[in-house]
């Protein structure tokens, strides 16, 4: 059976993208497939990117079976496809600029991580405060956010 990434690449009219490695598990990923927690776009390109992004999101949603268990990433994948269509280059943020709080356990216990931006999915307590991770630098950022939420 063909892998979901290969089917998505075949589905896209854009050229086959360059491959990068993911931050957490060193897996292959399109270089334009950004961790969707934070996007910083030049204002002059925002409308053009947005138009292509929406186009690919609608197209992928209509063919979401191509993505198997990755359909919940349609927004992120369609952004990658828009960037490829437009021939734009992506500069990935350092992990501190878009720290995936829900993946904190994948970082070494003694890792020196001091996030400026926390990318949050589900690591919240019942009162909507963020949960500690066991990483001192990350937990200082979590405490700062929780102080604002209190």
C-alpha cells in the first residue's frame, strides 16, 4: 500500500519537495511542512499564501482518505503544499520559538530547553492551566503562562 505522504505528493501539482528531519523523532518530513503552532509570514505574501492554503485545504479535505490517519493535519499539510506551489522557501523556527508542549516527553530529561512560545494541544488541567512537563526550562514557561491564566 502506498504511504500517505507519497499519495499526497502525487495529489499535489507542485514539484516533489525537499525532505527535512523532524525536531522530536528525526523522521523525514517535507521541508515546508511546518509544525503548525506558529507561522510568521511576510505581510506582503499573506493573501497569496492564504489563497493557496485554502485551496489545498479544501482539496485535501475532499480527498482526506488519501491521508489515512493524518487527516487531522490537513491545515498543516495544505500550508506546506501552498508554500511549494508558490516556490517559497521556509525557515524553520528553533524549537524554543515554537515548543510542542504535547511532545515534551520526547526530549531528553536533561535537555536545556527554554521556550519563548509554547505550542499547546491537550496538556491542560481541568481549569485550562497548562500541565508541567518535568523539564525545568519548559516548566518555567508553563508557570509563566499559568500565572497569566490565573
